[in-house]
C-alpha cells in the first residue's frame, strides 16, 4: 500500500508574496542590481509616488473639488 504525497498548501497571500519576490529577483538580475540598489529604487519610487499624489490633490483642490 503506497501513500500519495500531500501537495503543499499555500494561502493566496503567500502565493502573491512569492510572485512579488520572483518579480523583484527578475528585476535584480535583468538590471544587474544589488539588494541595496533595489531598496534605493523603491525609496525613490515611494517619494515620486507621494509627490505625484500630493500634486494631484493640490490640483483637485485648486479646481474646487473636495477631497
């Protein structure tokens, strides 16, 4: 009597996290980035995104939209 191995069960959140990690690894390889450089890029993107959001809010307010 042989037993079939039970496949690993992963939550949706873990699968999504694995996909993000895989994508970041691909970017690091394709762009020849070190982990520190990747983190630096993420910081720059965060600042640009925040500044873009602030700019958009200011423009909306200028035209009388309530936020």
